[in-house]
């Protein structure tokens, strides 16, 4: 186990008391979604088969140009925002956290939390299209009535791009932010997550922190593209001192065309005694095998701790989405009058791309990027500093974290949002008229 990584995780200053309790109860929030609502099971438009990702031509045309001024072609994208990908990461396998809450044994709780920490990779084997970069101030909310949790994310920084998120279920709260560093090696692109996640299991006052694996996209320019995640993940229970090490195996064959996806690991108690051996793959499932008091594996007690959810039909035509992702950008009529104008579902370029309106999507993407530059220029000229609406940055011991300030759901229910920036350049009069019609 990497001592440096473990020491870094143990040094992160976490403060569960800063997780503000929502004044509205979880059951009350669930009532905001109609009982008869069923999320969609397929996209409104399948990806056109003739849309090609000509990366080599794009890079050739970009030579000598300022890449920050170049609009990335929408055909490189999937019609989801990075905020929605973050929501998928936190929400797709939230049942693992529910199991952790019900487990009285601390090391078994840790095993479920570790499975949750790596479950985000289960949605990625063939997700080769990039999500839309969120615009500064963009938000995304999700109330999952079936799984009994709510989630809120916000783009809190543009340079560097940082997305903050909070997700809360029955007995648990997870907060975190997504920030990445990248390295391009000619044939591959490596992505290094530098954000942080903190999970609190409230009945036991457990506080967990963990790091993420490295992600590599191989054959970026030529050949069959494929994704792998590799490296050491360490999950630490800061309350009990228990820890779990997971090792995601790196493909040794440079000319390989797929990842082994192999995961092995071990859960240790606070005395460093092995309690559970973890084995499996991040594409399929993980199993846990308890150790006996003699330090031997008890194979008869082997059990599945995580299993990848079934994939939708027409997978390739639906951007290799999970079923969870298919439903994320749906904009049902009951949400239109109540969502803030900063929510990702209002984003016109992303919506147009989802509907197969490629040219219009590209035009809107360029318009939004120009609008974002103009808004930033006006702030710079006036000396105004951008402040996130729902999260605040906290720095302690050299570590950056974003904490939820509260107030979102209270504003959502009262529809008293105050002054929200029109980051998508929407026709607000038209939106108000439609909202008034829905109320009558």
C-alpha cells in the first residue's frame, strides 16, 4: 500500500459538521416527483451512424491556433453535461451506500463503500464521447424517487474547470468536486483526477475519503479506441481507522485493444488485520471473501458486493449509455416550470445534439462559448469576482474542498431564486409565459 497516498488521504481535513442539513426532509423532496413518473428508457434520437470522429483532421486544422478559442466539434460529444456524468457517478449505484448504512460491522461497511468508489468505472467501457463542458454557473439537480436520494451539482470554476456536487440519501451524504489534469502522449490521453470525495454515514458518524484511479484513452488518433482505468485506490474510514486498498490492473500489452479491467484488493481493520479480500473486474462485478480468525480465506462465505447494471438495448446508437444515463437529460413537462434557468436540461446546444440537430447544436455551442467569454470580460472590466451560488470553497492544510451552502431546495419549492445569471442566453419572457400556462 502506498504510504504517501495513505498519508495524503489521512491528512485531508474533513468537517462533517459543515454538511448543512436540508431543512426539507427526504420524504418531502421525493414528493416533488410525481408518483406515476417513469424515467425514459431510450433516447429521443439515436446517434447517426455516419457521424465520424476525425480527430486527426481536427488536430491538423488546429495547428498554430489558440485552442481555447477553438470550438470543439459537437460530433466529439455525447449529449450530457459533465455535471450529469458526475451525477451518474454518485447516483447510479447508491444502493451500495444504503447497504453500508444497514451494516453494523465497520469493515463490511467499508467493503460496500469501496465497491461504490470503484462503481463509477462500470459505466465507462465504451463511453468514448466526451461530455459537454459545463458553463460557469451551470447546475444540475436530480431527485431519484426510486432510489430515495437527491443530488445537486454546480460548475463552480472555469479556469481550472471544477464541478462541485452533493448527494444525500437515507443515512448518508456524499460531497465532492471533480477536477482533472491531463497528459497527451501521442497515442493516448491520460486523465488524472485531483478532486476529492467525502462520504458521511450518519448513524455511525463514519467519514470516508478516497482517491480515484488514472484513466487512459488509448489510440486517440489512429486505431480502435479503448479505455482503461488503472492504479491504486485507497478508501479510508477516518472515524474507525479501517482502510481498503484496491488495485486496478494496467494492461501490460502496449498493442492491446481492450483493458483487463481486473480489480483486486483487501479491507483491513484499524489494527491492519485483513478482513475481506476483494476480487473481480470494474466492467462486471466485484466479490468479497471474508478472512477467518486464522487469517485464511473463507471461500464458502464469498458473496457479490457489486454487479454492473444491465445495459440498454441499441447500446451503440445510444452513445454506449447506461440506463441511468439515458434518463438524465430528459425534460418532463412537470419540471419545466420549476427548474432554474441554469439547469443543464435548459442548455440549447446539448438539447439540439440529443435531438439529432447537429448543425444547430454546433451553432448554439459557438454562441454559448462566445457568450461565456463576453460575460467573463464584463466581470473583469468591473472588477467583479465570480462566486458560486450553492457551494463555497474551503481550504484547509493545502487541500481544497467545496461545501454546500444550503438553500437550493427551499428556493426550488418557493420559486424564489433571486437573480440567476442567464448563462444560456435563454428567452426568459417565453419561459415565464410557458410557466404561467402550466400553472393554469
